[in-house]
C-alpha cells in the first residue's frame, strides 16, 4: 500500500516536471526574443491598411500599441476585444492601435473582419514580424516614441492595464 502511494507521488512529481519543461520549451524562445526586442527602436515600416488604401508608416509619433494576431487565434480575439472595449471607454485612442496579421492572406483577414468589427486599423505585413522574430500570437508591442518598451506574447492578465497606462 505504501509503495503504491510513493509511486503515485513520484509519478505526479515527474509529470509536473514534464509539464513545466514543455511550457518552457513552448514559451521560452518567444519570451527571450521579446526581451531582446525591448528597448529597440521599431524599424521604419510602411504598411497599407487591409480594408482601405490608407498607408501608415511605423513607428507612429507618440505612444502606440501593435498587436500581431491571426484569425484562428482565440487569445488574439480576447486581447482585441479588450482593446476594443478600452477604445469604446475612451481609455485608448483607436488610431493608436495597429493590428498586424503576418500569418494569413488579405482575403482571409477581410472575411474575418466582415463579421468581427473592431475600432482600430488592420494591416498585413510579413517583414516586421520576421524582423522582430515573432512566432506566437497574440504578440503585443507597447511603443513609446518609436521605442519598444514592452513586448509580450500570449494572453496577458495585466496587458490591458499596461495598454491603458500608455495613454494616461
């Protein structure tokens, strides 16, 4: 009886270590890449808005938020809904949020946007995601006067407060 309890205990410990290792293996590379980009000046990048002919050149003057996302990404939708709510509440100016899809074609994004309305601008751009080594969605960049001050990947519990604090 005691032997089986010990085996279960050690099996649970081993399983916990395996789960932690998998999480580190999955998240670790993007975490390190994000840290490396923090403090860097965002490279000058010209992009065309997906649903119009408007062109924008990054970095914007002042503060801005850039979200790299994909239509199939559930956490992206959560983050974009939070940002949308903050825009509607007047906490973040809509023109200071840029959503960039670097993983899908324009047609897929346009189709998604027809049934999902957000108050900010959407772009498709490959080069910037490659330059920043972005491989996970959502990845959110907080930019102050052209400099990446914070960069995080995945669903963030405090990300919306960080986003709103850029504009307070």
